[in-house]
C-alpha cells in the first residue's frame, strides 16, 4: 500500500497522456479535479491488487463523452457521488475501492478525484493499459465481466441505471444518453469483485504512469534528453522523428478518423510516416511499410519536451517523436485481438506484435 | 503626406520607425528600454520625430507594441482587485476559479469569486436558467469592494447570452465599472479562457494609463491628427479606445512584430525567418505574411492560458558564439561572449575566437581589424564555417514542413556569420533596415476578426459551415476597422468533437485586412 499525493498526480497526468496513445482527452481538467480533491481530503490510498479481498466490491469510475465538452463544462464533482450511491443500493453491498477503466487520458485522473472525495482507496490496476474509445474495449470484458449494472450521471442531478443484454448494447445506449445529457457525463461501470480484478485487471498501471511522468519531469529538470528518458522507462521503440505535414480529419459515427503525414528529420531525414487514427493512434506506416498497429501503443510526443500530443492537438509544423510500445499480453489473446485488433477498427490487416514487425523490418 | 509611426518595446531596446504612405521607411531610431517602459517610449517618440523632420500633424497613424501588461502580471504590480463571476452551476464546481495560480498573484487580485446558475450546453441548451436575483445579490455585496469584474459563462463562445445579461444587471446596480466578458477574450476551454478573462480584468487600469500616456505624449509632440492603435500578439491591431478594454490581447506582441516586419521588408509571404542575435538564433516560419503559431499551452506569469504564440526554434548560435578545438573536433558554442563581443572577439583586439572572427577570416565579413585573425588556420575556419551552416540547416529543417525550398529572410545583428548556400533554402534575403523589423512590424500591422464556434453538421455540410464561419470572421475584421476590399482569411482550422455522435465540429477562422483609409 502507498499513497498518491499532489506530485504523484502531476506525474500520473503526464504518463496518462502518453498512454492515451493520442486519445483519451487531455488529462488537464481531470488533474485539477484530482488536485483540488486531494488538497481538501488528503492523499489517496493506493492498493496493490493482491491486497484486495476476493469478495470485495470494486467499482470503476470514469468520464464518458467528448473531452472538448469536458474542458468547457467542467463537472460539478457531485455526479459520481450519486452514481456510486445508486449502484450501491442496487447491488446491496458497500463499495470497497474504485479503479480506473483506462490508464490513458482524462480517465486516469477521474478515479483519483473520486477516491479522494469518497474516502475510498484506489486499486493500482486498470482495464486497458492505455486508452480505447468504446466501453467494451476493456480487459474486464475479455474475462466476461458485465459492464452493467451501470449508472450514468450528469451535473444537473439526472441519473440513469442501465442493465443490458451485453456490453455492446451498453456502449450504444450509454453513448446516446451522453449526448442528451450534454456531451460529457460521469459513469460508474463494470462493478467487479476483488477476484475479478485479480484475473482481469492490468496490474501496477497507476504506478507505471507515475514512473513515466517522473522520468520526463526529472530529465527536463536536469537538462537531460526527456525523450531518451521516456524510451528508457517504457522500454518502447522510437519509431520515427519528424515534423507534422498534413493532418486530415473526418467524423464518422461520433469518432474522429484521420491521418497525419510526418516528414522525417535528423536520423529519419528522407523518410516519411503515416499515422492513422480514430481518436487514438491505430496504425503507423513508415515509408509504406506498417511498423505498428493497435492494440500495441503508438504514442506521439513533442520532440524537445517529450510532452505527449493528442490526435486533436496534432498540428502542421510540430516536431514529434513517435514511440511504439508492446501492449499488455491480455490484448494479444484471440479474444483480445477480436475486440481491439486492426480488423475491429476496419483495417484489413492482421495483428503482428510491434517488436516482431521491427525485427522483420530490419 | 500621410505617415505612419510604429513603436515596439523589446527587452533591451525600444525601437521606433516612421514610414510614408507607400510604407517606405523615412526614419528609424533605437533607444534603451527603461524600467518604467513609458519614458523609453516617449524618448523613442521624440527622437524618431526629430530624425524624420516632418510636420508631426502629417502622422496619421501611430502604432504601439508594448510590454506594460506582461510586466504588470510578472511583477504583480498595479493590478486591479477583481471579482470573478462564473455562470454554470451546478456544473464546474469541482474546479474553483484561480485553481493552480501562484498564491501571490491570487492575493494581488483579491480572491472574490462566485459560482452561480446559468451557462449553456455545447448545442446551445441552457445548463440551468439564468437567475437575476443571484446576480443582484452579488452586485450589492461587491459595490465599492472591487475595481473590475470578470464574467465567465460555460460555452459562452457558442452563446454569450448569460454573460451579457449578468453584465447588464451588474452595471445597473453598481454603476460604471469595467467588465470583461470571457466570450470576447478567448475560445473554448473554460479554465484557460477564465484565466485570461481574469488577467484582462486585472489589467484594465494599466491599459487605461498606458493608452492615455501614449496619446498625451503624441499630443505633446504635436502628433494630433493620428489614429492610435495598440498591437495584439497575433500581428494585428486594436484601435486605442477598443484596446483599453482588452489589454490581455497585447501580451507578447514583440516576436510577432519582428516576424511580420521581416516579411514586409523582404516582400516574402511564405518563407523562413532567421533572427541571429549575439548568443542565440531564432527560426520562425511565415505563412501568408503571418507567423506560424505554436500549439503548446502558453503560461503567463505562472497562469495557463490558451493564447497562441509564434512557433520558434532557438539554437545556441550567434555573432558572439565561441569557437574552440576539443581534441580533433571543432566546437561551436553553445557559450557566447554576448554583448562583450566588441572587447573579446579577435577582430576587436580580444583573445576569444568567435563566429564573427571566422566570418572575417574567410573574407565573408568586414568588421574590426582583419589583420588580427590571420593567425587562424584557413582549414580551421572553413571547418568551423561548415559546422555553423549545418547547425542552421538543421534548425531550418526542423521548422520546414514541405520539401520545396523556401526563401530565408536573415535579420538580426549577428546575421553576418551566415554565408553561402543552405539546403532547403531557395535564396537568402538580407533586407536593409532589418534592425528595426519589429517596429516596422508594428507600423504595418493589419486588423483582424476571429470566429470560434461549434457547428452541427447534421443540417449543413462542412463546406457550408466553413463558409458561414469565414463570413462571420470577415465581418468581425471589418467591424474592427479593416478595409472590406482587403480582408482575406489568414487562418482556418476545423476539428470534429471526438467521442460524440452527431457530427459536431469546432471551426476557428481568422480574417485580416489593411486599415481603412
């Protein structure tokens, strides 16, 4: 057991933006919520998965909707209170701890704010090890955990309890409710037991995010190369260094799909890279050869500062480094690839692990 | 003749120029920037008038780019006590206004803030109804306690109705008090826009004093017929009576003025600007005569805002950069003799080999005493020169996006160290008078109008939405004083809202044009 303090929140926010692989929203607003909550209620207890009793009730908390709405219509902070209370009454059990569904982006921060204000511990694990766009894209789903009963709550006081036939229906119904409620809502979802978490959770992800953020912070403080520090701490592969040329985006069914073209600089001068994204980066092609695909992590950071850049923030002229990181083993199973592999996102491509693609390419 | 005067306050120098109606340079001066800023401006003003020797009445436009606002925030001095009213309850309560601000800045502006009902959703529905009584209560409480008010409503860039209604009630209850409305200051992103709105409200008195001081100084020198403008950080102007309400928009206009001035001097609309100083060089990019903007969040005095600054790459290379041998390798910098160049460089009788000495040794520049660099082996000088050029090429390569070669505009006092051809560069231009590029940038600045809106693409196409936004931006530019015939779109961006069905897209457009005659 350890504690999350204000400095660790800052570090996790940077690490989470990186693990967001371009999506998940800028953690900034979530970070301020978490900092304000910790200032008022004190540091958050962080539990290792092994410290949780098998029968303990764990409830993940998250924000659902458009990060662009979240940065304008900041939550009231009361939403999750109501959601947790309704879920608690429905389940008829006390909630033992909360946990993130995703490590990437703003949803890394929301559970910290929730844990602080509710006086609950946070579990050092999540259901993605990165960010994904849909509710069923979690390792909890791979292990048969149901997303419902789930509660959606807005800042006005409206709440909705969902009980669905499967996790795809949950995604569909919840997504539409989100729009009616104003584009950004809080959810309590995937209620699980300690036993579930032990098999379905991606462990130590909160502390891993913090280590990423800390490595970047210390490198910048000590005038060392933050990108090199990032590569060291993640064990990732530097796929490309370049500057953003064209960025094309279009919206289909609520998701922004697009491509970014990157012209090589320094060691990659003369080469080019094409990034395909649907909120998150999905495919990286270097000189017409695919070198990484989802569910492996494809992350874009500022070439000087190593500060992560979201796909919404990609702009003409930015100097970036693209980093590839092997995803968690749970995603590399048959069901994992079926749920979040390139085929699911509409690409006629088989998943080949990034480390193998790089080795074969050389 | 109708002349224009441009004054730009920099960290070291305050520069002033006068140009004629064909924008030809008539006079230029450089004076040291003073601690109080204002007296330096007045000195520059007097000197440039003397040098131009024209009747002061013939100056029809006077433009000022100044650091008053930045200094006040950084030094936390002379700031107004501000009341912050945020409409959006029950939303937004999880983050209070001024969260994350430095404590001393919070103290300087007071810390009176209120969260009240109101605000809108992204699609224009109300979050909660506007409550007149709530605002009236606040007005009673605040009367006589604060000097300035900041009003922020959720999604006010989409609909500003609640901000305006709150403002009307406050005025009727409290009398004339300066009010800053967030929809006039920034775009979507509540906290960044709120921060900028509060800082703007805090700067109102300074803006009044600076503007009044400048107008009085002009009048005193006989410049009585001029329309007076203040420079914004995007390279465009605000009329002085308008600018006093929006001081925050003047923050950091200096680098933008420099790049715009370089573009003007060289008549290059798309190119690269290389500004070589004594210690460092900055590389910027001009697209359609405006600097390309950086996309990183900008902090002012420790406060996060969503302002855009010019995108620059800085390298440790200038006219005073030290050259030395490290084993078999020749090292360029990163240290420099800086302003001591005229004492320490070999050509000036010093003992340090600098980039300037290399240029003189190779016969590329004629400064100081040539004889004093004869001892530098030719091979050494050539090798150092190659290093210098490859450093510049690398920096240019980082900034350039297309493969096509672009013209390079060379400005700044250290420019003599750059010689020969550069890869990725079609030609190197060395405009005359480059030393006052920033003041010229102020003198030739245009006026602009902006739009930042969320459109729903269910009832219109993307092109229709873009057309609408372009039309609104052009109208705003004309309203700000632009000649309608000269207004063009200088920036456009559309980003769909992620993770949300309904095809909502956010469109930002900026239009700019020349001043109305």
